[in-house]
């Protein structure tokens, strides 16, 4: 009996110790306020033997052999085309989303707050209750009206009919907002900034309804609407040349290549002079492209996934040409190459994205009289 009791005691102690260690490990793993040891964009792989020490490496330089292998793989999976009847998080990347003054304030606030963060899928996350402060601000200054900015609608744009956000002085449009993964974190920052307004649109009506039904949605500083960007005849719920920023992230790649230029041209008309279009999407020979099997290629570098969605893989020259034709000038246009690592399976994946910023010129180059009128000294 003594031996049996002793063994039971030892087993109990062993299980208790294991439970304690596991609890400490889980707490350590899930600490949300811990900062990464190395900032995004600065984790460089210098020793190939240490490749599996981290999940992602930045600014990867491809060897000529890797480049040729990628081209070969893309060529192979493009040999069999789909028959025609079958074709059917962001402040860190783009600080320009915020007004200049708010941008500087946000940098200071970010040092003491980790509420808004960008995850590995380049989307944003939002914790519950972040909108309380912003909601108090609007109720204090504008009452409970659903559209406090509509009181003086039409003044800024002459006789233009009233529209959501017409009294705002800084306006943003997110194209392809989905269910709001980036909408609400952006609003968390903007709702404390008087005069700002966010428009967001998506082709899927269900996604837009999800945003509108969210407890954090408030038409005082946001307007979500259903829109097909490929339909040039479909009007936007606001006039042209009023937007300060357009966010176009992983959207253009889903559109047929023949219609991309028209989409970019239309979006460019929405920007005010000096306005910025912020772009991020898949780059040529990204792992996602090389993984496609034969029979999924619609046209050159354009594929259809198993769920029916489509995806195009860009070069930075293609992006430059499209936005240049639309009358926008390059501020940034780069290839973001990273090495993504699955440490458990010992698998390496070459990720390639295009990240760009294009601006609408402050002066009209097509109307000399307008240029002279705005700047008589010239």
C-alpha cells in the first residue's frame, strides 16, 4: 500500500508540474503586447543554415537559377488553358492612409498601443470595444445624427447634390473591402480625427451587409456600398476628384486583364489633385502562381482557383504602365520578395508581391489655361 500510495503521489506531482509548465508556455506564447524582436522589412537571411529559425525573411535576392526555375514552372502550368466556356493589416505598409498631422500622432500612439496590427496575410485585426472613444467624440460634437457631416453638404462642391461625407476634408476609399478586416482598424484611428471620412465598397452584397451590421459601423464617418468596379457606367455615391487616398490591395489581380486599365482609369478620376493611390498585389512567380497545376491557366499569368476565383500575377513594369496611362505619377513601385518558411514541415516558399504608390499630379498637364489660372506667377 505504501508503495502504491507513493507512486500515486509521484504521478500527481508529475502531472501538476507538466500542467504548470504548459500554462506558463501558453501565457508566454499568447502575450499580445509583445513586440517582434525584429521590425518588418529588416529580417535578412545571411546564413542559409539558419533558414528555418524564422517564418519569414525579407528582401530576398533570387539567384539566376531560381529565376529560371520559376519561369519554367509558370510556363509549364500555362500549357493547358481553361476552355472559354469554363472561365467564369496596412498602416505600416501605407502610412499615407492617414492625414499628415494624424500620421505623426499615430506614430507616437503606436509606441504605447498594440490594438492595431498587421498579420501575416497582410490584413488587419481589431479588438472589441475600440470604437467607444470615437463614438463618444461624435456624440459630443454632433449629437446622435446618422450623418452629422451632411449639415453643410454641397458648399465645398458648389451645387453638387448632398452625398455621404460631403463635409469631410479628408476622404479615403477602400476598394474590395470584404467583411471589413481593414475597415474597422482604419476607422479606429480616423474616428478621432475631425473632418475625415471612409468609403468602402465590395462586389459582394453579403460582405457589405456584414460591415453595416457590425456594432462598430457608424455612418457618421463611414459609408459602405456595393459596387462593381468593372462597370464604368455605374456611378459612385460621390463626385469625381474628391478622394485623398484610394486603397487597392489584392483586388486588381482578381479582374480580367482586358478590363484592368479601365478600372484604374476610373479610380484615377476619383482622386483630387495630389491624391494618392496605394496598391499591393501578387507579383510574378509568387509561390501561389507556381503551385497551380495544368488546366488552371486562363491566359498568360492569369489563373482560376478551385473555388472559381481568379488571380493575376503582375510585374512592376505592368503596374507602372497602367497607372501612368491613367495619368498618375510614381511615388513608389517595388517588388517585395520574401522567403516564407514552414519550420515544422521544413518547407521554403518564395513570396513575391508588388507594392506601389501613385499620385495624381497637382497641376493639370492637359489644360495650360487651368495651370496658368491656378498659378498666375507662372
